[in-house]
């Protein structure tokens, strides 16, 4: 077994984010569906997806800038 703490931390963070998103979308939207019905559940999915668009754009911008800085550092 390797003792690479950074790899372990990265794997753990990915699993935590994946678990949180699964809980949000499956349990959260499932409860909306049970309580309010199909239309409300679809609106909930639309709102959750709309909330993740800016977050995704920010993460994309940060990863792009990281990639640019790493490539510039090689020269």
C-alpha cells in the first residue's frame, strides 16, 4: 500500500463531492417528488442544474488558468 497522502486526499475529496451530489439529486429531489409531485421535481432539477452552471464555469476557468500557468512554467 502506498503512502501517497495527496492522492488519498484527492480521492477522498472526489468521493465526498460525488456523495453530496448524489444525496442532493436523489434524496432531495426524491423527497420533492414524493411530497409535491412530478412537476415540482422537474422544476427542482432545473433549479439545481441552473445553480451548478456558474459553479462549473468557475471550476473550468480555474482549471484552465492552472493549465496555462503550468505550461508557461515549463519554458
